[in-house]
C-alpha cells in the first residue's frame, strides 16, 4: 500500500503536515473542513509539498520527522532547497554546548 507525507499551507500562512494512503481524498477532506482541527479553522488550504512512499508506515514516520522541523526548514523543503536543510537543523542554543571549549573539542569530562 502506498502512502504520502504532505504539507498544506493554510489561509493564515501556517503549515499542516500529515500522512495518508489517499492523497486526493485527504486533500478534499481538509478543503471541505473534514480534516484536522488545525485546518478546519484556516480554510482554504493549499497542497504545497508531498512525498510518496511504498508503505504508509514510512509516510507516517516522515510526517512525524517533518512535524518537528522549524518553519524555515519546512520552507526550504517545500522550495526544494535541500542544501539548506542541514544548516537549518543545526542547534543554535548555547546551553547545549556548555561542556565544550571554544574550538568545539570534547572536555576531559566528556571523554
């Protein structure tokens, strides 16, 4: 059974990421207000991206992965700017690097 991971752009500019085994039907359901709560109050929606998988569980896994992405990273995916995805995934939170020296090498405590 095939599956799709898809991204909808809602009328307020927000994104909704989902997965389905029937992309056409699911899009119609969203457009008719029969989809997710997020899209019901933000109609109309526009299909801006999708990926096809040979199994629905793989589409669901990809949905969960993309749902956790930042808006900027989703936009890069939609715009086919794959070269930007790694950069946009980098952590910019300084607190995650407290145990690292300036050069980024491990401290003795981490070895």
